[in-house]
C-alpha cells in the first residue's frame, strides 16, 4: 500500500535516533558544488511549450516527465532530456514536417524544474530554479529559518545521483554570521531539509539511509505548499 509521508517526518525518523545535536562532518568538496552554468537543456520537471504555426491543434504545454519524455500528438512519446529548445524544434520538423503546411515550430521553456525546501523553515514548498541558488539562498527563498528550532549546522540536501538518492550535509552557521564560506550550489529537483535542533546525528547512519536505503522518491506538493515524498 502506497504511503505518503511528510519529508520532515521521514528524515526526522532517520536522523532522530540518537538525540545528539553534534553536527555531521561535511561530505562534499567546494569543487564538486561550485557555481554552475544554468543548464539550458531540457530536464525532468521543466515545463515546455510547443507551438506549431499553422497547426494550433498540435500546440501543447507539458512538463517533462521523470523519464525525460513528453507526449506529442502525431508522434506519441518523445525523449527530450538533454536537448536544447532549438534541437527539439528541428527534430519535430524533421519527424512531422511533411504533415505541416507551415514547417515552423517554436519550443520555449516556460519554467525550469524547481528545488524543494522543507523542515524548519517559515515557508516550505517548491521554488523556481531560474538562477544559480545555494542552499542558503534556498532557505532564504523559503522565508528563512524557523528560529530558534532550526539546526542551521546540519542542513541536509537530498539529490538524485546516478539513479540513487544521496544526502549532503551543509553547515550554514558560519555563512549566517557573515563569514566567507564555500557555498553549496543546488541542482534542479534538489530537496533542502532543515532539521530541528536536537535530532542531528554525527555518524554514517544518516548518510547510509539517505544514499542507499531510501528509493527514488516521487515528490508532490500540497495546495498549502507542503512537500511530500512517497514510497
């Protein structure tokens, strides 16, 4: 039976077994998470708009599915992951151009896949990834930390890496104090989780569960903005 759990409850159960508030060691390098170029290729979660000039019945606005596919009338499923807008337009013209009176197709990315922020923040929910965002930027987008409950030294970023969910620990305490720190830049569909004080655990158990034992988690957002994951 499919069960839906709030992410803060799920990670709280994982990291709350010890009651220890010692922050975990950082498990990432500044080179690994340096400032990225904005990815202009289509990725799962992107919302794409197709316009067929002279054939408006084919027009569509659709989100790229998790398998990197959209469904186009006359073609069925089309794999678009990793393609630029221009590349997709050329492929569509090549495949169905003979059926179009006007061989012109417009492909626009209406929005990039978001990142998700949950836990001890004021406004949990999805946030647009239309510019490079750090973990701290994401928390600020979500209204900031829920003071004094938030454990700012043990923020967890969950990310899909090679088909696996991996967790990274990010200590934001020094950055909040104005010190120069290595920023952790996010990628689309990252989940930023801010735990409550007193439930962070400084050992490999958290990393083991997040990286290896939690399956690929579908993410949904309620009308109130709460982020849910399911398995």
